[in-house]
């Protein structure tokens, strides 16, 4: 027990907390400067949402270990170095509020989800597209009265040499190349042999887009959402004419289609899809403009929120989000309608944040603790001043 207490008292040392705060200040400064050059998303993942990062050949701790040291030190201070007496009650409450704030930050960092939901007027969906993560999906096209079967492979599997397969799929995909941001270049040469790269590449092994273009890695964009990911893969197990090398990009105009016997598949590289426990149907979208200009003043979406047998009419507009089952839907933007129907598309930012309420709760607790501390200390100061004046 004494050994355990010594460890706790060592963790509660204020000098550890002091130097940790200095390092967090350094990370904040460096990360803020880095945003200009690598973008917000990359800077956040390099310095703040990481256990370590590389400074040349030197590994340095990221914000995760620094925050854990701060949290553990604060809890150790409460347990091992706190006098549980009334006159220190305000300080105890403030320390507890600070620990609760850090715990809420942990929930947000590890369990929060963000994405967007784009819905055309008259349509409905229950899927959210991630802002950054991508996935490769193999979609089996079925009869009209049946739902398509979707087999999704997350971004972690999209590495050179990986084999993407599923027990219910007759085909498998061998990943040859994947890049977070790609550019394309037309293949030189004609006929079945490509003279590029020494002995050349046999173009008969390529099909579709890959036969005319090659995929090259490009530097990441400052705004991560502008990256256009791509993947090159070889199909095995399909019909002979489709056992080729294909390329898929984000937002590709035409999906790769292959057949295996009497089964037809589409292969699509897309933003990672997450299913939410309810359905949103867009009834109407309204856009308000500033008088005499084409500038948008406000957006408003009238939706049906469908959850099982429940169907409610709701309105989502700027500064008035929809909150339901832990998810928050914000009116983000829209896509102007085109074609004869001119149906507009409303885009919602969808956030699930388990730690959303912790900053409010912990701030109230710390304010309450501060008031108690002042209530205890101010009368003492007044008495001392009176005694000094006397």
C-alpha cells in the first residue's frame, strides 16, 4: 500500500504538470503554424491526435500522451495530495471539474464521428459519408425488387499487396497501388505494348480507364477534402474478359463493372459510409437570398425524420440543428438543382460526439467550485484587513 501511495504521490507532482503544460503550449504553437502548410486535418492528426510524431529522425510525444499525463496527474492529486477539509472544498471541486473536462476530451477524441449527408428533394437516406476516410465497395447488382448486396473494404485494407476477398464473393481483388491523392497521366504508345518503363507494360492486362491512363501519386492537398484518392487492382475469379487490372478513383464518372458467371458486380471507391439508426427524407429545400443579390442569406430544409413506425416533420436551418439519438444534423450547404425537375440537394453536416456535454458540465462545476472558494476566502481577507487597520 505504501509503495502504491508513493507512485501516486510521484504522479501528482506539480513539476510534471508544469512541464507537460509547456510541451502542450509548444504543440499548440507548432500545430497552428503547420496548418498553413499541411492543412487543418493533417496538422491535427500529426500533432494533436497522435501518440508521437517525427521531427527529422527524432520521435517526439504528441498531444495524446501529454493529455493522459495531465489527466492522471490531476486524478492522483485529488486522491493522494488533497486535504479533504471544508476550507479546501472549492479547490477540490475545481480540480474535479478539470478532470471531467479532460475525460470529455478523451471521449470526443476517440469516439466522435463526423461526416455529411447529401439528400435530393423527394429522396431519403440513412447513410453518412465520412469527410476523409475512403472505402472500396463491391456491389452486387440484383433484381429490381431486391436490395443490392454491398461488400465494403475499409481504407486500412487498401495497401499494396493486400488481397480483398469475402466468403460470399466469387472474385478477389489484389491491390497493386493506392494513393491518398492521385493524378493521372495518359499512357504513351499504341497497340498492346506500352514502351514506357524499360521493357514496357502489356496493355492487354489492363481494362477500361486503366488501359488509357496510369495513376501517379501526388502531394496531399492543404484542404484534405480536396484529395482525390485512387486505387489500382487486379481482379481474379471473374469471367476471363474481366480478369484484368482496373483503376478506380473517387467521384469517377463510370464505375468498374465485372461479371462472374451469372452475377454482376460494380466496384466503387467512395467516401466511407456509416449507417445511422434513423432515416432522413428531404421534403423541401428553401434558400433565402439577400435582396438584390445572388448571395445566400439562409438555408432551410424541411425533412421527415423516420425511425421505425415514427415519422415526424422537422425543420433544419442555419443555427437550428436537429439533435436525435446522439447525432446532430447541421444545415451545411446545398447543390443547385439541374435538369428538367430542378430538384435541389441539401447537404447536412452530421456529428456524433459522446463528449458534447462535458465542456458545459465541467465548466459549471469549476465555476461552482470557484464561487465556493471565494466564499470561503473573501471573509478571511476582510477580517485580516480589519485587523490590519485596527
